[in-house]
């Protein structure tokens, strides 16, 4: 049976590797020539669209009625012969004028009005960031269009007859239905800007500023209040830096958005600059693609993040994005020693951007937040998505989209990785010290295998993630390499410590061995009854059956392997072989891989399910002290780990979670949850409190009698009525010492309610004060509990200082006086 289990695990691992190395794609199992021909045909359509863009002028696209029954012409008056811009396509272009009005209103609100006019219209507004590459996030609100659209409003076989649309008649992808949600956009802009001569315009015309560049973006739209889906798309477009205007669009088989984008701009100057720039840019891209189309069928400007099906595409809503970059906050940009009117803001912004792009060590201070207002217009699905912010929403509650420039974002990631590496280095330091404290089998046996396993598993997942990312880390290569090294160090040292724990626990898991009380197949150790007499001296082996051989020099291997040489402790006939440490580690690797894949896939789940999953993972991870609490209770062990290790590991492992659960501007833009983090901290504190109570009061202070196996109590309550029965420790009563010395004032303050006896500790040769309770009295006070912690009584009725015997038992589980075997702590 164990061999079958191992074979099944190996088979599952092999299948997982095949799934990773040979994914089922759209091109697998089919001739590559067919897809090359399809891609080449689509590329010819792109070239035809580019030729049409070059031949058009401003005002050619003035769509009128959107009903396809108004004319027999497929293109229609005021339309363009581009897919999605034709009359026959039936897109809701009636709202194009409304789209332009709202974009102008949004741009005007981002700048200050002067004498009833907006300097932005003439390209003279406040200075903005010239390079908008960065990541922004915020909330959006849904605005319905004037003519709602449904799936039945379109005939995709007429719009793109060469395509066999997948699931035609079913709701389209990227279709937002909720009233509000969240969006995340990552903008990447070309550093090279092209200048041009602006057109001579009337006073009412809008100026584009004379500078242009191409940009692309990856956008994530979370429809949390509607369908619950999260949609990812890629957009391509243009950026006019001096005006801070960005216009991008999606492109697909049913919408040639990038080729019609100049016709959607605010004015003729924007159109002319966009047309000129795109004519040159698109021609280069398409020419380069024609040379590689036979072995690379991925078309440029595709809006899908993952390459979709070229023959049976999934219809999705298309989007046109208008974004207005806001001027940086002057209070953050300038120090308090400078006045706004005395500073050239354009020079300051240019200096900051140059320092960010090419660091020279200039003291630029804190970089202001990148802010942007956006409008998403879907001409086929017929609605708008607008970022929440002024003037429609209060400025304090919503501020459109905010984020970090790409250089700041990269710096934030690098700083977090280095700090995380320092945190893991602290974990390694604490683990090294703990291993130094648990250097004998007696102390190693107290440590829970599963508590250390939780730490090693998470450290291994961190190492795997860092090793996977390091090959493509780019600017974060060195911090990722440092994190990978420290994670490997923590994982390897923790794994070696886990191997020692496993080896020490092996004899206790063998058949015929009592794992908790130390009793074997023979007679069990008589359990003491709290508050009664001690048992008679034990002359036989405390563990019962075959003893565990302890090397006199403290050799670990001799102590552990010695038990395997004793008859009766070996494997019974017909019994299944025990799990090996290598098998358990293999299962840990499999669990780590599964958790990693599930965590990655959770980014596409509903927000509620994703939040619940992440909180559940954090709760299970931070429950790492529960196995140690359980083992302390089962073994009647007060403390297995040092307090510096327990508290230090708790704090250090909470820090990475605190970053994402508490910090608003974390580099992953994760939604903070202070309530959940407070609950997680309280949960860790409860575990630490229980461990402290086990150390002070006793490991079974909240466990009812009979729920845990019998174990020896090294700190029993000693009573005077045990004198006649011979149940007090040997040597506690002698002829020279009176039977009942009344406690002094100091004894009473210490909590003694009977007499105090004195005896010499055989280890340190110092006096030991032992409180003996009166007959019939009960000592449940805190002082009495602390007084009992000062001494330890062995099963052979010898008594010692607690510190002395604990130090002795780290090396030998034998009584220092009679050499009888002792049960472990």
C-alpha cells in the first residue's frame, strides 16, 4: 500500500510537469501553415486599414443613425470602411459626441481656470509629467449609454464573416454590468518623443501641444458589484505629453480601433498629429511583422492578454480610453523653503524625471503621486466607465486614479524585497539560536514537527517564487537574488532541523511505543495524582519495555539509533513500513506547488472568494503554534522553544502580511483589510498566551483530566500526610531537621501554606527550600504554583533544583543519583 501511494504521487508529479512544459495551446496538434495563412490574411487587412487611415481627413467620421436599416450602403454616410467604424457593424456611435464632451470637462477640471478661460485649451496649462509610465488604480462608476446594446443587437457573421465566433448568442466577455468597481492600469510609454508643428487654429480649437509619443497599457477591470468577474485587456494608443492627454483603444477582429483612433480625438490638431505619427509607427510594426509571420502568428495590437483562438474567437466588448494626467502636487514637489511663483515647475519636473530615469544621486526628495482621470467608452456594448473623483464625487473620498511612476514602483518593489530578505535573515538567526538550544534528543523531542514544517513550507514557497522570477527580474534582479539566497538558507537550515526532529520522533512512532508518556510495551509509569502522595521509588525502567539508549557523550546518532538495536522496537511482521523523511518532503513540495498555482489562479476569482482564500491562507499559516501547544499538552512539556524564538518568529512572520493588509500604497495595490489583520494579530497573541500559560501554570492547565495520556508530573504538590506513608521525596526528612518548621513571614509572602523543608540539591550542592502543604489544605494560589516551579521530583523520589535538573536532562535522561531512566520533559 505505501508503494502504491508513492507511485501515485510520482505519477501526479510527472503529469504536472507535462502540463507545465507542454501546455495545450491553439497551435498544438494542427499544421502551422494554416495558422500562418490566417495570420497573413489578417495582416493584409491591417495594411488596408492603414492605407485608409492615410487617405482620410478630420471630419470624415461623423456617424449618424446607428440602425443598419437606414441605408443599403455597408459603410454608410459619415462612417469609415474600418471594421467597427462601418454603418453595417451597428456600433453605438451616437454617444461619440457625449464622449468628447465629458473628456473635455474632465481635462478642464484637472487645471485651473484663468479669466474665464482654460489655458489647457491652448497648450498653456500647468506642467504635468512628460513620462506617464507607471501603475495606477482606483474606483470607477457605470454610466449607461443613450442606446443600450445586447448580444442580439449584432450579427458578428456579417461584421467579420471570416470568423466562426465562439458561443455566438452568449453574453460577451469584458461586459460590465455592475454600478461600480475597481480598475488597475499599467502604462508603458516610449521614451522617445516626436515633435511636430501644431496646426494654426481658431480660438475655439484645441491645441495638442506639439509633442507626441506612442503608449500601451494593460488594464484590469473588476466588476465586483455586478457579475463579479475581473477582466484583463491590452490597449494601444497615443500620448500628448504637454497636454497630459492619453487616448488608447482595444483592437480585435470586430474592431480595428488603433487605425480609427485619430478620428476619435478631441480636435483636428489631435487628429493630424495622431494620423501622422501612426502612419509611420504602424507601417514599421506591420513591415516587421510580415517578415516573421510564418513562425510568429501573434498579431500586433491584440487586446487579449493571452493569445486567443484565431479561428473561433470569443466576442468581447471593445473600449476607447481617454485619460487626463493631473499636474503634480506642488506642496510635495517643492520644499517649504521655496515659493511656487519663484520656481520653474517645468524644470523641476524635468529634473525629477531625468533623475528617475538616469540616477545620479540628485536630492529630489519624495516623488509626488501619479494621478489620472479616465473615461472608458464602449461603442459596441453602449456604456461608459468613469473614474470616481471631482467634480462628480468628493475629493477627500475619491481622487480618480492614483499610483506610482514606473521608477518609483520599481524602487518600491526592490525596497520591499530587500526588507523581506532582512526579515528572513532574522528568521534564520533565530532558527540558528534555537538549534543551538535544542542540541540533544531530549530537547529536540519536545519540538513539534508540524510547527517547524509550517515555517519550512512557507520559506520553500518563497524560494520557489524568487527562483522563478529571478530569470526575468530585470531591474529587480539583485534584490530578487538576495531574497532567493536568504530563502534558500532559511529553507535548508529549517529542513535540516526538521530532519533531526523527525529522526528523534521515529522511536516514539514505532509499534509498541507510547508516544506521549514515554511508556513502551511493558509496564507504564504510574501517574501521580495531583495533591496526593508520590509513588514508591521506581526500580525498573521508567519507559517500560526496552529502554532508549542514551550515549554518555551526548552523541545524537547513538541515542537515536540505539533504540533500533533493541529487540521489540523494530518493525512488526506484516506492518506497513513507516514514512521516510524524503517521502514527507516530497509531499511538502507537491503541496507547495499546488498552493502556488491556486494562489496565482485566485487573481481571476471573484473578489469575495479571493479575499476569503487569502485570509484563510494567512490564518492557517499564522496558526503555526497550535501543533506546539498540542505537543506540550500531550507530552506534559512546559516549554520546548525559547521565548526569543517564539516571539521573534511571530513578529517577523507577521511583518510581510502587515505590509499588504495595512499599507494603502503597497506595490501590488492590494486592498487593505485592517480588521482582518487585527484578528490575525489577536489569534497569534492567543497562541503566545497559551504557550506562556503552559510554561508558568502547566502544560495541561485547561485540559480536563482523562483527555491527555498519563505523564509524569515533575512539580507535584507535597503534603505533610505523605510523611507517614513514605511518599515524600527521599532525603526531604532527616533526623537533624524538625518535622514541621512553621513558615516565616518571607515564606508566607512567597505563598507557603504549610512548612518549608530544606534539602541539599545533589547537582549544585546548594540548599533547596521545598514547601510542604498541610494535611487537607489546597494550594491553588499563584505564589504556590511559582514555588513548585523551583523544584523537580523524579519518579525515583529524588528532588533537585528545577534549573539544575533541566540542565542535566538536556544531556542525559537519567537520575543523577540512582541512574534510573527519566521520562522526557
